[in-house]
């Protein structure tokens, strides 16, 4: 499965719009849209892993990002 498909599948698994998923990941919507394009450039491995963690544990990602904003 390609990265674009993985991102879309993860977002759909969480039943989120692009805007909601971008907010969860703390990235601009156009960045997420680029990742969801099959002809788009894949992000680095760390970002790909972060997205996998966010899909598996969205509440933890929200909590960590919220606490890091002070």
C-alpha cells in the first residue's frame, strides 16, 4: 500500500475530514492534501511513523500536542 493510500485509510478509519485530520496532526490542510495525492512527494520516515502513531492513538497525540503548547 502506498503512502497516500495509508494516509487516506487512516483518516477514514478515524472518520475525520481532511481539516480535522490536519488539525490532529498539527499540519496545514494543503500539506495533508499533498500527502493524500498518489503522485505527491512522500514525507520523511519520521513523519510517516508519526502519522501511523496518530491513527493508532489519536487521543495521546492530542494530549501531547496540547501539553506542549503550554
